[in-house]
């Protein structure tokens, strides 16, 4: 992989994050009112779906986006 494929550091600015995800389908792991909502609002990626370990969330939707079992990966 080249250096632009994956972030080297865990924390990115929104500009850096958007550069990495631009034009890509992204899967979020874990349903969260905090980070997920902020990232969806500020991100430029296409969110494919969420995955979550909780049986309560699997098969439902969060913010109108499908939540799948992690085994679907």
C-alpha cells in the first residue's frame, strides 16, 4: 500500500480525513450518537453501512443507515 492508502496516525484533521475517504465507500464499526453523527456531517465519504456487535442494533438502522453484523465483513 502507498502512504495515501491508510492513515499513519490515529488522529486526523477533518481535511486529512476527507482526503483519505474522498470517493470511497466507508463502513463504520459501532453505532454512536457522538462520533458517528459528527463524522457523517463533516465527512465527504459515502457511508455504506454500520456494523455493530450488539444484537439490539443488528438488522436495524441508525440515522437511516443499515446496521449489519460484523460477520458480514
